[in-house]
């Protein structure tokens, strides 16, 4: 994905996204390469270390969610899912 597309997806200015990507690149979490089809475009991807960090944080997040939801009834989970769907729809319209 390009930096511009990432900025748009994150609702950031191009300069703010570029600064963030600079830091992530310095930290070894992302790589930026010139696109083959258009040499003016830089493509951003996770580095192997970035992938490892994302996977580690996802595992931890999933474990926390499972612990937080432990003991909830099916009805409680269904009600929560309905509220989350409504909130997601609200944010999607923005």
C-alpha cells in the first residue's frame, strides 16, 4: 500500500503519515520501496519484525478479549454485538 493510501485510511494528512512512517521505518517495523509500475510511488509494507510485533500484539489482544468476555451469556454477547454493529455503522458513515 502507498503512504498516501495509508494516510487516507487513517484520516491523516500526507505529512503526518509520512512522519509516522519515518519513525516506523527507523524502528525497523516497516519497509518502503519504490513501486515498479511508477518510480514516483513508494510502497509501504511490514518488515519481518513489524509482522512479528503485529502478530504478538494480536495474540495478546485476543487473549484479553477472551478473558473479558468469559462468563458472558449468549444473549449478552448478542446484545453487545448489536451495539458494536450500530457504532461501526456510525463510524463508517464519517
